[in-house]
C-alpha cells in the first residue's frame, strides 16, 4: 500500500484514532463504567486530533521546517487546533 497524503494530516488522523482506542482501555483499567460511550469516543477523537497541530505550533518556534509542514497541511487541521485553543482561552476568560 502506498501513502500519498500529507504527513501532518495522516499523523493527525492517526493520533486521533489511537487516542480514541487507548482512552476506553484506560477507563477499563481504572474501573470507570461505562468504558465506552459515544460521547466519550467523540471527545477522545477530537482531543487526539488536536495533539499534532498543537505540537507543531509549539515546535515551529524551534524549526522553520515544522512551520512549513504545518502550513502545507490541510487548513482544517490548523483550524481544529486554533478553535480548541480559542474555546479554551475564551472559557477561561469567562469562568467564574
């Protein structure tokens, strides 16, 4: 099988899927019931998908190559990371 997609996009989806598989296992080991719910699976996937863009954003300070990789990825990858950051910061600003 030959892969011809953008490495950043493939890593983003791969990490998202990996996180969504690992988290139910961790809930099972921690004896948190239910181990798997639809809501948790979606949250786990979205949290995992944000890891690669966030890591590249931080890494781009140290390497212009990482910045190029981030900028050549699909815009949705960067938008998801930016939206998550925006929601977090906005939530912190308006938190009581």
